[in-house]
C-alpha cells in the first residue's frame, strides 16, 4: 500500500515524500472528563497528527466521547470509563496525557493535593507499564514536582522506565510568561520566546526574564513583580474561580501545545523545543525543567540551563532545596 502511494506521488513529481513520517498517532487522555480533560480533548480532536483519541476517566467518558466524535476531523474518538477499562484505553498509545486528579481550592498549595493524586498517578503508571510501555507520558496532575518522580519509580519497578519518555507539563508557566510579557511590551505574545525552568510550584517556577526575546524592559522592581506574578499565576486563577477549581482552559491550551510538540517530534519534525520537567543532571535536583529538543524517541537533547543573571541565580538557589524535597516525597511514596 505504502509502496503504491510512494509510486503514485513519484509519478506526480512529489519527490520529497518521507516514508518515515507516520502521521497517525494514538493519544490517550487520562482524566478526560474533567475541567482540563474536556477542553484538552477538544483541542486534541483538532490535531491532524492524531488518528485515535482515547478518553479515559472514572466518570462521564461515554458522553464526552460521543460529543467529540461528531466533530468533523479524522480522528476516531473512544470513551473508556472505570478502572477495568484503563488498560484498554492505553493499549497501543503513542502519547498519554494525564490531567486526572483533584485541583486546588482557595488556600491550598499544590502539595496539599498529594494524598489523593499520588495514588491516581501510581495506578495509571502501573497500567502504562503493562499496556503502552513505549508511550511518551505527559503528566499535568499536581503536584507535578512529585507526581513525575512517582511515575518514574513505578515504571522503574516494572522495568520499563525510559527517562526520555516521561515529562512533567510545565508549559502553562511558559504560556503565562509569554502572555504577561507580550501584554507588558505591547507585542503579540506569540512572538515572545522565554524559557521557564525549574519545577511547577511557587518558588520552583523560575522564569528567565533576562533571556526574553524581545527583551523585557523594566527595572529590578518590575522584574521581581513579574517573576512573582508568573510564579503565583495559578493561585491568581484559583482565587478568581473562588472554589470552582484551578486553571482549566489555559491549561488545556498549554497541554494541547505540549502534546502537539511531542507528536511533532515523534513525526520527525526538526527543532521542536519545549521546556518540560524531566529527569535531569543539569542541577542537584534530579528532576528539573529546562528547554528540550523533542524527537522520535521523546527527549532528544537537553539544552541545559539558559544564561542566568545574579537575580536568577538566587532564584535557582531557592528552588533547588524545595525541588529536592518534592522529588524525595515522590520516591518515598512509590517505594513505601
Ligand atoms: P477536575 O476535577 O475538573 O478533573 C479531574 C478529572 O480527573 C475528573 O474528571 C475526575 O473524574 C478524574 N479522575 C479522578 N480520579 C481519576 C482516576 N483515578 N483515573 C482517571 N481519572 C480520574 O480537575 P482539573 O481542573 O481538570 O485538574 C486536574 C489536575 O490538573 C489537578 O491535579 C490540577 O491541580 C492539575 N493542574 C495542573 C496544571 C499544570 O500546569 N501542570 C495547571 C492546572 C491544573
């Protein structure tokens, strides 16, 4: 079949047809009925690289899947509900995106979610190990800083851990930084490039404003205010939603962008770069977000720390002990 298509394209004068490009990927969303899961699934339904969209949750997925399946894009949408269908939802997945778990309410830190969400990540990771051990896994569930090490330990125990295939999604921090800088400078946020490194909670979120393109113009006071705003942007949304949850729409956008980048990398696109929280030897923290090149096997190259000024070096010093604590908590939980 492929031979025939190649021959046909050659006859039509299309010579650059790459047989290595697959263009058909299965993506599973775990937690697909939630505040993030639904709009994220809607955005993934529109991604032309996705042919099989698998929606898993403990509630409501038949309805969400039926609804999305009426959208006129090529992907097939299937709903899976309840723990006994988790394995089937994951089988053959190329990418698994996980926004399953409880979100924050006002006054809560991300770490307060640990008791409920750690168990959810453990169960889903065990099933990934059995059903799609080669999938690229993107964890949105908070606390991201701890959930990613939990998944790593579970996958290690199952003998299938590949650090190049496990990612904590910190894309929303980048998206927020681009939005705030774009508005402050009066430029299109889409034109702003800025690395946000570290982890995904409070002081572990480290926007490297000195490397912003275009340059962020502001005195030290403005820089510190913007840094804290990016670090606390999630709390801004939690407060504004007044008990109705945390960021869902902007997170869905960010999650779809990150999953889309994983798919582009899988598909052989060049220069796909995203910041993401991965196993790392760049700092003393064994998981850390830096800009990464994404490729056919997930993490292709870690681009390391961007150049930091003195203020950013201090932020990094503050982030490391907190990150180490968060990581150890995940390791201890998984091995308890
Ligand atoms: P939500 O409560 O609206 O949705 C969560 C969904 O997970 C629900 O549909 C629920 O049924 C499902 N769920 C619960 N247990 C499950 C299990 N064992 N297996 C599969 N699904 C299960 O919450 P929302 O707002 O969608 O947030 C989800 C998570 O994402 C939270 O932990 C939140 O803190 C986190 N988050 C992460 C961000 C990031 O930047 N990484 C940003 C915003 C939120």
